[in-house]
């Protein structure tokens, strides 16, 4: 997966966070920042899960039954598709 920080809603085009000038602006910024942090954490978790499964497949593929190997490969494929959809969804929201 590409860098999870790509999901940022807050950065302006120059990589700096837009300042929140007013109290409501600061509160809104904090809410958005929390949501962003949660999205980044979820994206990182999805990436870690896929890497772990891929490592399991690679280390166990000689000892697994063909059915179990096929099942694990399907799970990995599903995880990668879910990661791509998650990333695409937030790119659509942020226009990046």
C-alpha cells in the first residue's frame, strides 16, 4: 500500500497544515485531525495484516494443503482489494 499519510485532508499543496484561525475553526481542525489519524491508523493496520498474511503464505506454502493455500491466497487478494478501495475512497473525498 502506498504511504498511509496520503489520506490527509489537512495539508495544503505545499505540505503544511492550514492554520485554524478561530475557535470554531480550531475545534473543527481537531475533529478532522482525529478522523485523519484514525484513517491513517486503519490503513496501516490493513497494510500490516496483508503483509503478515503474505509472509504466512510464503513461509508455509510448502507444508499447506492446496485447499488451505488457495484459501489464504484468496484472503490476501481480498485484503488487497479492500486496501485499494479504502485508499480510492479517500482519494475521491480529498480530490488527490
